[in-house]
């Protein structure tokens, strides 16, 4: 984005003042950053990684968080074939543990086969990168 030297920098209280005056969000942005600003909308937002489940996923874990992690690992495996694909069933078994271990090994994490906080977010980070859900197309 190109900024002119005479751009007014948006401030919290300045934007609140404009809002109190009846300015819409886009009008406030245009006030500060020029008339060529626009807001783009999407019909649907999908594929946004969910937050860490709050406890480690390991052998015997089940549920939607395990399923999500399995789906993401399978998508990552398309770009990193050293990571084995696994059955997406929401059950953390030995095959899932082996895929997690390989993922951890490939991405420089302790290869213990446990999806802790650090591993969860590394899976999310790599998933976003390989699936390009963070890009506008």
C-alpha cells in the first residue's frame, strides 16, 4: 500500500470520535487512508485452524480435535511425502502417532509422537502454508 506523506495516522480515540459522529467503518478508513480504500467480503470463511485443545493429544485421545489434526497432517503429507498419510477417524492410534513423530522430525520438533501446544501450532502453521488458505485469490 502506498502512503502519501500527508496521511493522517488512525488513532483509537480519533476513530471513536468519527464513529460517534456517524461515520461507518469504511468512511473512517477512507478519512485516514484515502478514498481508494475498500472492504472486501467473502461468501464463506473455511479452513481456519482451531485453537489448541488445551491438553496434549496422544495414544487413546479421540474426538474432533484429533480428526482435525489428522486431516491437516494428511494435507501436509501431500507436500511432504516423508510424512505418512493416515486414516481420518478421530482416534489417535499408533499410525497417527507415527505420522506425528515424522512431522515433528521433519520440522525440527522433539519427535515424541505427542501433539502438545508447540506441535499443534506447527501443524496449523504448515497446514496454512501448504493449503494457502491465508492467501486471497
